[in-house]
């Protein structure tokens, strides 16, 4: 279903004009993006080679992937122990209400 720019009585349908101009602008942006991708072919090719090399290094040193998880586990353990000891310290204290005048 096509959107006609003019109605039956000759008035201009501005919504149709805006849609049509928006489509042309979007096609122009897509064409510009495609041209930029074509112009940057050599840079894209180099980055693909770098990523392949990085993937090989990661596969050979698989334990590197465990470092963030182990660090998070250590931090959570430390925080849990800190909270446990803090609660123990608070629970063993004897809190007395001050008397008037002292």
C-alpha cells in the first residue's frame, strides 16, 4: 500500500511527504555507511587478524579467563567474613542506656 503525497481534493499530505523524505535520508545514510565500510577494508582486515591472534592466545592460556571469577569469589568471601565478624562484634557488646545527668 503506497502513501500518496496528494489527497483526492488536491491537498498535500504532509505525513506522506515526511515519510518519503525520511526514507530517502535513511537510504542515503545506509549508502554512506556502506561506502565507509568499503573504504576501511584494510583496517577491518587488520583488526580481524589481531582478533584471531588474541583468540589463539586466550585458547592457549585458558586459565586467564578464570581470573575475574576467582577475584570476584575472593571479594565476596572477604565481604561475607567481614559482615559475619561485624555482626559478632555488635552482638557481644553490651549497650546501656545513659542515665539522666551523666
